[in-house]
């Protein structure tokens, strides 16, 4: 059995930031192992995060999750599947009491599954007395949520889809420290409440019914290469071009699914135009949108104030949130 690095108390507490993909993950190569069909590149945020406590509970027969103060029996299977992987590594059978809190809306297209699974893996690692490498953490987090593999790391992060049948080469790695290129993000919240179609079923529907899905997958390697090069060169215009193109291709594949996946509302589209107008006027900003109606405006250093002032005036924008780039999942 692994030895404990937390005084043997069987408790771990961790914080992980949400991340937004600039080159997106959409579709799975292996649903059971949760191996993505494509690689992706993201930024990890500092002010949108999940804090999770995992406490080993020999009195429990099943794992127990409390999220944002509410018991979530419906998420029990997902939680246990992730904890089972850590239990197997630690060679223990004890169930856990998990308490998690997002400081931003859950399941609304703001990457709560990414920060949630990354924080869970990091906290459970400590509770089970394991000492994992960052790569092992990333592989475990991936099995809970594909994008969570990236929230293990801070700053700019690349997720490799991998080719190994067992998923052992499907993990994320840091590309560039956030301090090296301190971009900021303004998030325009255009709807509150949980989205109707989660990313897991959205991906399956796109892969099985969208005529554009194959083209989406085929187009990913050049987008990854362009984004990697832009990040390496701190070339904001080049990153803006590939990120917006990649985002719109993902949504094009989703829109063409049957039945269609329309994650946007009217305000989403208005924000997208507002960001494009700002950039045409010389403000270094670009948009990205995930499986939800919120718009994330990624700003070069110094541009955030003007982007906030503009998005604030867009009809239908309910709230703005801002964030700098942040660290990877860490104990707290
Ligand atoms: O990791 P999941 O299953 O929540 O899927 C994430 C999908 C997108 O957010 C739309 C894209 C991405 O790469 O984060």
C-alpha cells in the first residue's frame, strides 16, 4: 500500500483553475478510456476555480459528493469511476466523502468539469497517500473529463490525443508559463443555469451524425501547429486567427449534427461580432466559445479594460467575469 504524505489523516484538499481551449477538443477516439479524437491547446485561468476536499470515509458504502452545498447523487457514478482509478493505484477500497465548490456557474460552458476533475484527482491523490507525477495526474483527470487533463497544468497547455490503445500517451503538458505571456480573459455570461446538452453527448452526436465531423478532425493538426507556433512567438494576431477559426469549425460540426446542437443564443452572436469589430479597430482581442452560450474574449496585455467596456454594452450580456492566467492544480 502507498504511504501517506498527509500525516495519514486520509484527507486531501486541492484547488484547480478552469481552462479554455483555444484549439478545441471535440470528439472521442475511445469513449471507455475517454481518449480524445484530437489534440487541443488551452489556457488555465486563475480566478475561476474549483476547490475540492476528499476525505476517506470507512463508514460509507458508496462515495458521496456535495457540490456547491448540494448533494449530487446523480453524479455519483462519474465520481466513483474516477476515485476507483486512484483506489486501484493506492490498493485501498475505502469510499470517500467529497465536498466541492466552484466559484463560478457549474455546467454552463465555463469548464467546471475540467477544474472539478483536476481538483478531485489532486485532492484524492493526497487523501489516498499517493505521490503521482504530473503526467499520471493528467492521465487520471482525462478519464473523468477530457479537458480536465489540461487543468493539471498552468498557463498555456497542450493535450496530446495519443495513439496508444490503452491511453497512456493521451495526456497534457505545459507549453508556456502564463507569466511569459500574460494574456487575460473577459467572459461574457449570456445565460445562467446548466446547459441542456453536455459536451459528452454533444461530441457523440457530432461524431455520429454531423457530415462535417471528419473534416473537423482532419483539420486539427495544422491548427495545433499554427497555435503552437503563435504561442512560441507570442504572436497575438496569429493566435487570434487560428483560435477563432478553430472555434467556429467546432461549432459548425456541432450545428450540422442531427438533431442540431445550437449552443449559442442571440447575445453570444452579438458578442462575437463585438469582439471582431474591436480587433478590426486595432484592439488585440479574440473570442472563443465552448459547449455553452458564454463568450470568452481573450485579450493581449493591456486590452482588457476596453474589451470589458465594450462587452458590457452588448444587449443580453448578464455579467462579465475576468481572469488572468493561473497555475495548475495544487494542494491548498
Ligand atoms: O472535457 P469535456 O468533456 O467537458 O469537453 C470539453 C469540450 C470543450 O469545452 C467544448 C472544448 C475543450 O477543448 O475544452
